[in-house]
């Protein structure tokens, strides 16, 4: 389906997807970028490239603090570039400077899903350092308590569930168009 003329406005600013791990930021982000004709960047992939090691290796050898410092540098670089669809790491917005940059230079979209759905997704792979040796649902519930108020600062919130990724993409586009229309009329 070709991009509607009004949707071309969505290409003028980075769209940053935020939310808990496993909510679909990377998968949905790739599809959203293709639909909008924008480049896609996955924050975790970019961190791995910059560090020359996987996120798990960074956590294991350098610790979470070093990972978060590198994440902040990578987010700054990506947000200072041309418009993209950006899948942030779930904890990227916890950094005050990164969150301020996201608000200033991007349209933040919180992808929100039922914690049971997200827990079922993340249990499929053992690549999440913050979940190792823990019950996924309990760990995600604890993260949600801390992160949901911060995610709630996003410009747009889109509830995504266990449905098709294409449905999530269309829901995001509709929400972004409503947001842009509202922002345009209140300016």
C-alpha cells in the first residue's frame, strides 16, 4: 500500500520506539521503516557494532553501567542524524539526557503490551541479560513499575498485543498521524 501524502510528514522526524524488551520494537520497527520509506536502526545492534561484542558480553565483561554509558553515546549519535525509525533498548529512556534528546529530536512511541504476552515472547531465547536466572514475568513486572512512568512521557502510546506485526504498524501510523494533526492544529 503506497504511503498517503499526509503520512509523508511522518518522514520528517525520527520515530523512536520505546517499551519493554520483547514488546516488538525491533520487528515492528523494521516493518514501520519499510512502510514509511525511512532507514531503520536498532539501538542494541548499533551498540554491539560500536563495542565489537554482544549486549550479553558487554553486560558480562563490563557491567550494566558501562553498557548504559555506551547506549547513551549511541543514542545521541543516532538522534543527531537524519530521520530514522529507531528501536531503542528497553532501558535507554532511563537516562535523563537520552530521554531529553528523544523528546526533543524524535517522536517517541511507547509500544505497550500485556506483560504475560511479553513474558511469553522473551522466554523463547536466553539472550536477555536482565532476565538471566529470573522468572520473566516477575522481572518484567518489576521493570514495568520503574519504566512505565518514564515510557508514559512518550508523545504517543500504542497498545500492541499478540496480533500480527502489520496490525501494529498500521496502529502506529494512525496514532502518529493523529498526534501530528493535533500538534499542527495546536501550534
